[in-house]
C-alpha cells in the first residue's frame, strides 16, 4: 500500500508491483476506526508538540490539509 493523493499512481501502474493506493484521509480514518483511543492520543500529542489546542489542530487537518473524514471522526 502507498498512501498518497498523487494521481500519477494509477491502479494499473501499482498493480504491477502488487500495491494499491489509499488517500491519506481514508488511511487515517481507517486507523481511527481500528483504534480510536490511540489515534486521539497521537493527535493530542501532536497538538502539544505544536503548542496549539487540539481543536485548532483538527481545524488545520480539515480545512488546510483536507483530511475531512478524519477530522469529522475526531470531532465526535
């Protein structure tokens, strides 16, 4: 698996290498679904490292980075 939004990684080109592409938003949402507690902890640690509130980091992930579904999960 390769995590990317890059359209150059077409399914056909990746299949030749036994790979598939997954968008970052889908990848992180899947990880959240697998272990919500750990993903929330990681986001909280990142917010602390950046010296910003968790809500501000979630807003950044949503609006500036485009991790819409992942951000929605974090807001629940």
